[in-house]
C-alpha cells in the first residue's frame, strides 16, 4: 500500500477506533465509579435512548424543521453575501464608506440579537432563518470581497488585450478566480448557520432540535439530552460534507480538490 493510499484510508479506520476506545473507557468509568445517570449516563444507555427517539415521528418532525431553517438561512446568507461581496470588491469607494458599519455589526455578539429577532419575527421558523442567514452572511461576504480584490492584474490585462467584454472577463476570469473563496466562506457559513438555527430554537422556539435540547433539559433526561446532541453532531457534519462536496463539482481544478485527488 502506498503512503498516499494509507493517508487516505487512515481517518476512516482511526476515527471509529478512537471513538470505540473513548466510549469503552466512558462506559467502564461511569459504572465502576457509580456516577449518577443524571450527571453522566453510560454510552450504552445514550445509544438506547437515541434509537428509541429516532423511531418516533415527532423527532423527525423536529429534525426536518431544523434542516429547513438551516438550509434556507444558509442559502439566503450565501446569496446576499456573494452579491454584497462582489459590489464591495468592485467598488472600493463603497467598501470604504460602509466598512465602519460592517465592522460594528460583525463584532456584535449575534446571540444578543436573537431576542430581538424573536420579538420582531415571532417564535416560528422565520426568526431562526434570519439568524442563520445573518451568521452565514459575513464569512461569505468577506471571502468574496477578498476573492474579487485578489484577481491578478496581469490576467485582467490579458483579457483586455483579447478585447474581452466585461461580461466575458467576469465569467471566465473573475468568477473562476473568486469561486475558491466563495466555497471557503461557505464552509464557515454552514457551521455558523447550524449554530445560529440551534441557538435560536434554544432561546426562543417551540420546535426543532434546539427545542428538544431545552425539553430534555427541563425533564432532567440526561440520556435524551446526549441523544439530541448526537443528532446535532450528525446533522452538522452531514451538512458540512454536503457543502464541501460541492467543490468537486464546481472547482475540480482548484488545488484544494485537485490535491486531494492526487493524494488518492
């Protein structure tokens, strides 16, 4: 087996092995030390509770609500972030004018805005979508702005020497040069969108996985709380890998994708 092949397979072997070791130590320690189930339930009980919960239609309804909030909020944040990033990148005078406002909004802890969104837009899905969109907006906007500003001036000169129109220059040069930055922003944005939707449900919601966290906490149901956390982890990882897999479709020529293929 080649070194490159080994490095590609290793994570798929080492990660499950490490998790099994962790769960085994956890299980033995909790039972030997007789730790209360209200404090730290054993993994076996958590998995049993997890299997029971995912067989309940009510749980899948909450999962579907959270997925919808994340997906819509992420999409809105990415679209608006790309548009604003392109405008600020193409027109430096606008970027300089609004920069203080952008910085001021960016440094505000977004959790502090959630109660306002709940007051303005209610306890339903709308407020959670807006929270997810706001959190997803900034990394996309900043990366697109950086990408537009980073287009090589020499390549622009080549396009002008070929009498390329502004549209062709945008499609064949600026867009392709900016796409890696767009996906870099999207990778951060999907994580923040998940966090935003869950925290929004936690602080002001009556449905979704964030609401399930609150409900299991109020019931002092520690195994159920851990089971919901597992659902959140699986959901977050799934959505993150979906976003990263888009790179193989849209920018297969970029080093972040091409290098992985060569390593394989």
